[in-house]
């Protein structure tokens, strides 16, 4: 079941220097219960899309259904069913985390007693017990980000938008936050997040879109996207003096599962469709011919290879 469906969703800004087309006719579907990612470089249109889908910004074109309601016809109903955590976050640092959570629930017309219960549930769910009762002023980046997510979840929305949830966090806090996000997903919340981290998109998202210059360039699970690029690369280390390398090259070059084969000094590089099924086949062929193997390694293309293939630019280089 789709929880978000967009058709031709667009946003352009009129500026003094002309029209900025931030989002150009985006068609996409987010399924209920998944962690869906929007991966793209700075200025790609991630925040703009998310702000439209969360009713904070009016589209200039197209339409969308969000959490069962028409975005343009029933924005209030959409709002009741979503949580939104902005890139900057919304923590009031003059209060404790618990007070922030209670206030947020109260904003959604929840009574005081229920608001307190919800706050406690979130504190447990997001593992904030150690710091929930001190001033948010004293929180680390990761603690504040966890509270941000708690604020987005205070009215128990089935759909949560997270704009760059881990930007600026250290690796340990990021890993921790990924765990919290997975936990929310496992408890039934659909998560739509944006990121410009390749590893985050890869590790966290069930499915993702790559967006560049306001256009969706490709969409799929991290694995399918990577497989589309060029399959996997298997690297074999072989003896050269006894002819093993050349013999292996001749034998493996004939196999139908090998797309391409390259020699690089004492290493054979095989481009194959699926590494995990190719490995045992390679071993069988070499074993059958009595060829001794020194090393074997399997490498997967990364999401950066996907981005590179689609846009001609590297996301990693842009980030650096
Ligand atoms: N209010 C505005 N007026 C004019 N241009 C805007 C406005 N808001 C966004 N833009 C432009 O729209 C484009 C998309 O911006 P957006 O904030 O959606 O990018 P993003 O993918 O979220 O980037 P980042 O990774 O840096 O957060 C950018 O070129 C931006 O400068
Ligand atoms: Mg943004």
C-alpha cells in the first residue's frame, strides 16, 4: 500500500534573477512501513519536496496523496497524520526534553495526562532516560537529534518526515540514530528521510530515490540500484610464472556468467552479474583445472557508482 504518491509534483520559485525550478515533475511512490530515502547533493530539491509533502509549502504543479489524503484538498488531514523534523530541528533549549515532548503532544490537543504518558513512552523508545529531565541546552548533537525525532513522533503519526536526520553527528551517534529509526519502522511507522550520505542511504533505506537538479534520476532498493551499474567485481590473485593466470583467464573468459575480464599484473578482474553466485562457480572452474588461487575478493559497486552513472558526477567528490 502506498502512503505517499506524487504525480508531476513541482515547485518553482520566482526570484529577482528569474525562475528557480527546484523540483521538476516528481513522480514517486512510498510504501507503507518502509524507510524511504531521498539521496542527492546540496540544492537537489530534497527539502523542497519534503516541505511540499508535509504541507509546509504549496506546490506550483502536480498533485500528491499523503497518508490517505489529497495534499491540496485536505492539507489539515494530511498534517494530522504526519510528523516532520526539519533540517534545523525544533527543540526549545530553555526546557528539558520531557517538557518539550509534553508541550508538543499538547499542541496536538492531547490532554495533559495523556501527553505525559506519551512523553514517557518516547523517552523509553528513543533511549533518552539518562538526559530527558535536564535542560536541552546541555544536550549533545546526537541527544538533541533524538529529541527532534521524539517531537516528530509526539502525536504518533503513521508517517514521519526526517530532513537530514544525522547531518553533523559523529559516527557513533549516527549509528545510534539509525537504530532508533529502524525501531520506529519495525513498530509500524513509515519513514521518509533525506540524506546526502551515501552510506546512510545504503545502510538505512529499504528503498530510495536519487534526486539531482530537481529531477529523480533513479529509484529502487540500494541493492538493485547497485546491481544496475555493472554487476559485481571479483578479483583473483594468481601465480604468473607457472602460467596459472593466463590459463585462468582463458578458462574463465569462456564462462557465460563473466561479462568482462581484465588482467592487471598478477590479478584477474572479473565483472559478473551477481558476485555471490559467481564465487562458487569460479572456484569450481579453477579447481577442476587444478589452478591454485592465491587470493579472492568480491567488491560491490557503491551508490556513488550509481550516482556517477546517472549524472556523470560523483556525489562523494561533491561532498568533499
Ligand atoms: N525560497 C526559495 N527561493 C528561491 N530558491 C529557493 C528557495 N528555496 C529553495 N530554493 C532553491 O531550490 C533548490 C533546491 O533547494 P532545497 O533546499 O530543496 O535543496 P536540498 O536538496 O534540500 O539541499 P541541501 O542538501 O543543501 O539541504 C536550490 O537551488 C535552492 O537554492
Ligand atoms: Mg535540504
